[in-house]
């Protein structure tokens, strides 16, 4: 794809929050928090620019976790006791959701004012939210009748936001569904309330735009770890069902399953490879990473690839996976790997 080079050095969006931002969020003063968020995002943009990233995000700084772009702006959800299986605060859908305000376009507009580097917006996928917030016990008391119904309502909201972002000039948008990789395993995970086919249909509906201008890239991250082994038929089904331009794939463990996910990718799709482990402080050996990328290059044109960390560094604001210093070293390593692959072509 001709303009992949514009987004060679990517990242998932969530960055380690500065202490002042965490303190302001804990204090609960909404007006003071907004001011701290604005300053923190401006600093994050300058930080990403110095790292020579080819995209910038708001770091998820205005949100408590990566789902907040939707949960903070949409009615119909309430906080429930406990956590989800993947460690996030549990929310349940007590009614069909309705958007109360734009999800992410306000912050995207601010990013465009701060830098000429392309802003990237990351959103939780509607299928992921539906699968993790549907409560069958509420179905008879005003809640959604099924996870599919909930997912379709969320897909309509996300699709409208994606269209608004594209119309506003955002050219790189990523949906995140950490559950999909488990569905394409040889021994797939339990589908829970949203079966695999329904999850694909819901996420596909979120990216079916009436018009997509030249240069727009919509991506999807199907999980932060590849399964032990992948079912090729299910992988093909996933890629065929969801018409995104870029698949953001885990590629930091050196497993056969990671390479199989790249091998199955249709020729007309980009691959963004998560080449460094965002959960481990130790830096990867560059020669080892390049050997893995060379193997990917044998099954997919290197010109249709980008590199990134394997996941966000702080998908949950109060529980970063690495320190700010460790995050910095990982991002510098991603930039170095990109230059090993493509020289200075970005």
C-alpha cells in the first residue's frame, strides 16, 4: 500500500501517565483535571515528536483506561463490582447505549493543533465491549436482549465516530479487541456471550464507512498475544470478515503462531508488527528481532509493514506495565528497528 511509510513507527496509544495526572484524577476536581490533562497531552505530543514517531496519540491521558473513549461518552453503562478477566474495572450494560457526546474527536482536533504529525485515535472495538459488559441477568429488566444487540448498537456509535474522525482529517484509527486472537486458536477460547461469528459481524459493522478518502488507514488489534497455535480457517474467516486496512499483530515472542497470523494476511492489507514486549523491561536483541522480521518478509512484502510495541504501556492508567523510563527505551528501540528495516524513508 503506497502510503504505509507514513505510519511506519506506530504504537497502540496508551502511554504511562505522569504522576501529576494520576494525582489530579485521584483528587476528583474535574476542572483541575482538565487543565492537567491538557498540559500532559501537550507534553506527550512533544515526547512522541522527539522519539520521531510517525503518529501521535493523546496517550489515553484523558481516560482511566483504554475503553474510556466509549464508556465515558455513552449512556447505558454502570460500574459493577470486581474486574473483568483481563483485569479492567467491570462495567455492565443496563440499557442500549446512546452517545452523549463525541468519543474522541475533540482530543484528535487538539492533537492536530499541536503538531503536523498525523494524529492516531485508538478505540475499543464494539464487539469487545459487548462481550465484556453484557449481563444476561439484566436482559429482562431493561438491559439489552443479547450481546449481539448490544454490539450492534455500539457498532453504530463507533462507526459514526470513525466517520467523524475521518471527515475531520484523522487518517489512522485503530480498534482494539483483545479477545479475537483467542477465537482463532486451534483450541478456541470460550466464546462467552458473543460467539465468534457475531463478534466478527459487530466489528465489521463499525468500519463499514460510506466513503473512505485516499490515505485513510483503519486498523484492528485482535489481541496482545498470539495463541499457542492458530486455526487457519478461523484466521481466514477473521481477515475476510472485517474490512480493515491494517492488522496490528503480536510479534514479540518469536512463535510459529505469530508468523502464521502474518502468513494468512490478505495481500492487500498492511501488517503492523508488535516487535517489542511492552510488559517486560529487558530490551530485545536487535538481531533477534530482525531475524523475525526477515521471516515475516518472506511471507509478506516488507513495504506493507510497520512496527510497534506489542500493546499499550498503560491500558489502565493506575497500573502501567512498565516505568516511564522503561517505556522510553522500548519506544527508542522500535524507532531503531524501523530504521534497520526501512532506512530513513519516513
